[in-house]
C-alpha cells in the first residue's frame, strides 16, 4: 500500500510542479499567478513530503501551511536583508521579500485543501 501511495504522491507532485512552472512562465495576471500559485505551492510541498512520509504525520498539510506562513512572516521583517543575502537572487526568490497577508490566506487554503483531499482518500481506502 505504501508504494502505491508513494507513486500517487509522485504523480501529484509532478502535476503540481508542471502547473507551477506553467503559471510562472506563461501567466501574468492578478489572480492565478499571485493567489493560485500560493495555494498550489503548499500542496506541491505536501505532495513532495508525502513521497517520503507516505502515511505519517497525518497533520503534515497543517505543518506545511504553518511553515509557509512562518516564511511569509519573516518577509515582513525582510529576513533576507537581515541575513545580508539581498544580493542573492535565488535566496531572494525562494524566501521572498514582500509580505502580503493574502499570501497567508492562500497558504492556509492550500493546506486545508490538501488535508481535506487526504481525508477523502483515507475514507475511500477504508471501504
């Protein structure tokens, strides 16, 4: 069962990664790129972690969303600049430099969606 679960999460990860790449490369709007991209990134990270931690911890989507929220809060304090890494473009992109409360809402939404999908999957497998 764990191998099947890992394969499922690998496929989900690949699909979400492709979606994120396509959004980043081709979408420049005021909704999908800034908001849906943030929702999907939490789901992307969750699916990646589930490849290695197929069944535990059950609250992984919540932990992942809280991690993303923590990174967003660090952006409020311009953590990259505090570290003296503002000249490093990769770090600036990865950690972000602009705080937005709407990002926090999107990260939480991504965690909730992934958590709900896992609950539905678990109930379906219990039948």
